């Protein structure tokens, strides 16, 4: 293989390895966003109005005749 091509491929490999740490930070940001969304959803579901509506839906479903 030509020396210039080998050097170019070696440089490309080094550049790809340098970017490997970005994946971890992306996962961390995704986890933080998911936790934030879960907390928001929990607050909405446990609010008084939503809780009453969910209980009404469950009661109606349990009392339904087939």
C-alpha cells in the first residue's frame, strides 16, 4: 500500500477514536431528559384531577358486563 494512503488511513482511525467519548455524554443527556419527563408525568398522573379521572375509568371498566 502506498505510504500516503497508509498515513491517511491512520489519521482517519485516530480521528474516529478521538470522538468515542461523545457517545457517553449523549447517553447521559438522554437519561437526564428521560428522568425529567418521568418526573413531569408522575406529577401529572398523581394530581387530584387526573387521579380522579383514572379511578373513574378503572371503576367503569371493572363494572362493565361482557
